[in-house]
C-alpha cells in the first residue's frame, strides 16, 4: 500500500527503482544480462531516496508459503489460507484509515496485492476454506485466487466511498526463490537445471509490484490485474461480485473484524471486456 505522488516518480521506471533498491544474488547477474541500472547522468541518490520513501509508505501484500505440507498457523488456520490470504486481508483492513488519511485527490494511496498465475487453476470452496480435503497445490491456488477476489472487492468499496486509495493485483511471474522447496521433485529438478534461463530473478519479479506502487499511469486506477507491468485479465470468476462479497464476509468472520461494507458496496463494478 503506498501513498506515492506521481510527480516525484514520473521519471523513474519500475526497473530503475528496483535496481536502486535491490541487488541480484551473487552468481546470478549474468544469467539474463546485467541488472538494469540508472542511466548515466541520473542521480542515483535520488532514485535511492525514492525507493526509501516508497518502502516507508508501502505495505506490499506479498508474504506467504507455497505447497507446504498440511499444517496450521498459531491461530489455527490452514497455513496457505492464514499466511497467504487472511494475514493480508486483516492487515489491510487495520490500515485502511491510515491509508485514507495519507491519500488525497491526485495522490492516491495504493494497495498492492501480490497474487500468482496459479490463481487461474484455483477453486474457492467457501464451505471448506480450511482444506479438510487437503491438497498442497489446491490450497496454494485457492489462497492466490482469494487474494484477487479480495482486492477487487476492496477496490469497489474504496471507489464507492470516494476514498483516495486504490487497490491492484501484481503477478510477479515465475521467480527463482526458495518457495519451490516444497513442490514436486520434477519441478525442483527443472528449476535447478534451467532456472537461470527460464525463471525471473527476485529483482525482476519485483518490477511489476514496484510499477503498481509508483506508476503515474495508475494514479487513481484500481481493480486491475498486472503482469509484466501491463494490465491483463484474471480468472473469469474473480469478477463475480457475489463471490467477492461472500469471501469478504467470511474473511471478516474468520479474522474477527466487523464487516462495514453493508450499504456501501456498489450494485455493480465495471467488468473487463471478454
């Protein structure tokens, strides 16, 4: 989530901001070319300052686990649901008042939720969110699907209230991280053998999230699914307003917060063209 004024970042691309704020792991910089760096003549200190300010004003909903064995969080939630989704849902709601106060017309605060292409194969089972019939892949995909539904509903709520806050989803793509340690062994083997050519580096994976947080083109724009710094369609069911509302209500119950959306949420939201 970020309250970032577009004028301060208009000349700094997502890639350059990412380069100023992160470094590729040792041994990886030559795998897909040198990491993008600020061009000669630009003030790298200013780029670094922009990154620092974004970090201060941004809560990027991205922490999580992937395809872990069945287990629960300390609060008793299935781990994918609890860490990948409910934690972000709760934290976002707890910070909404602060976000509203930090945003203003022409300078919206921004909620950036990190989902995954895995949501395209996800199914949301409202009767069994906790995964009594457990599948590591199914639980992971469901949590990523829930994030998209939540973000779209949040955007509708914010727009209906006239809040200077926007909410978008960022898809980082296939990134070479330790999240893959629990996947099936053939996938781990492919990653080990070909990851340097076909997987993004962590720095590259962060570009779309940075873009969502600072791009002037997204000022006042929400309810978008972004991949490779471009808008794309998410799974068709994510635009189901009834399902969005049902998940939001159930999430409020599970996290113990009041559902304040009654009478606020609009009757309809703009839908993407098929």
